[in-house]
C-alpha cells in the first residue's frame, strides 16, 4: 500500500484547477478538430497569393483554437443531454471531471484569443469569419437548432464548413468563388455524414430528445435525403478542377471518391440493418480527408515542379 501511495505522489496527473489537462483537451473534441484544422490548412495552402509561413501557421492555429473553444462551449451547454447519451456520457462534464463554469470560461477564452490573434496578425476579414463560425456553431446550431428542428445539421453544419474559407481569406483577404466552393463542399458533406451516425445512434438521440431526422421522419426518409445530398455533392466536389486550384489528378481522384460515396448512400438505402450506415459514416470521414488531401498534394506537386 505504501508503494502505491508513493507512485501516486511521484507521478501526479497534470491538472488545472483540479481537472486533468487531458480533460480540457477532451473538451476541445480533438478528433473532430483535427479534420477542421486540416481543411483550414488546405484553404491556406491552395489560396492564390503569398503569405509568410509564420502568419499561415498562426491562421491555422487560430482556426484550431476557435474550433476547440466552440466545442467546449457546446459541451458546456449540452452537458445535460450528454449525460443521457451513451456516445457522450463519458465526456468530462457528465463525469464531473470539470466544473461547468470552468468549461465555459475555457471555451470563451479560446475563442476570444483566436479571433483577436487572427485580427492582429493576419487580417480583419479572416477574424470576422472566424468569429462568425464560432457564433454560428454556438448560438445558431447548439442553442437554437439542435433541440428544435430535424434540419439542425443542414443549417448548423455551415459552422464546420467555414475553416477552408477562413484559410483562403487569411491569404487573399477576400471572399471569392473558389473559396466558397471549398465551403460548399463541406456544407453538403455534413448532412449525409451526420445522418449516417444518427441512423445507428437513433435510440440515443430519441432518448435525449434531439430531433435528428431519423427520429422525426424515420429511417427511409433519412436515407433518401442522404442519397440526394451525395448526388448533389458529387459534381460540386469536381469544381475545384475548373476554378484553377486543382487539376486533372484531383479531378480523377474526386470522381472516384464521389462515386464510392454515392454507392455508400445507395447501400444504406437498401440496407435493413445499421451496418451500411456505420460503414458510410466511417467512409464519409475518409472521403473528406482524401478529397482535401488531393488538393494539398496537387498543390505541393505544382510548387515542387516550379
């Protein structure tokens, strides 16, 4: 017993106000944030013009901080339903590892710092878009839509589509069509991505009283909507090849990835179990990651060749 106590004293977990540092990192939803940050990085990289590497890194850091802060405020507000859902009940707030006021303060400070740094170091328009994305996620999606309408993901998903556009504006200082295409790609990807999750987590959402589309309209209607979104996304995802930010390699890769995404949606439509929905959810993450990786790789190849 004495040996155990000695180990505990010599190897304390890092903490902030009684909570472990890891608990605060968990508030920022690092797995979700990694894709957000990556798409923001792609926006910075493929945008025309030049930005100092340090300023580009600061822009990506600001996107990460704002995304993490928004996630923390989201967890603060949703701590009651998070405690009900099996997918979220082990988060720091439902488990009591972090006090609610501390979580809120953590999130607000991150967002404020990110917006201020973006404004001072990069440009004001990028800062305004960053603040808009955070406000949209917190006030429009989390507080207004999530518990009121089955179209919460359709409208609220715009918040997660901002990062590549913010990265684009950080370099160019303006909002223009190619940057908006990157925004729209994620905007249209979001509903089938989250509805796939909602299909096999349907009872979780029902128990928590969240009106996700499978809860309010049923599985069949949800599956049809998912297919429609993938069909609309397919040609849009090819658009970067015609706006000057990608070429034939991207076009070919995006076409293959898009066909596979549509096939996933068709399999979900025909499946009477949740297996296809689980597979589509996993593939949707891979799809978006590879799509933006193609943009990044082709840009890097062009830069290397020049």
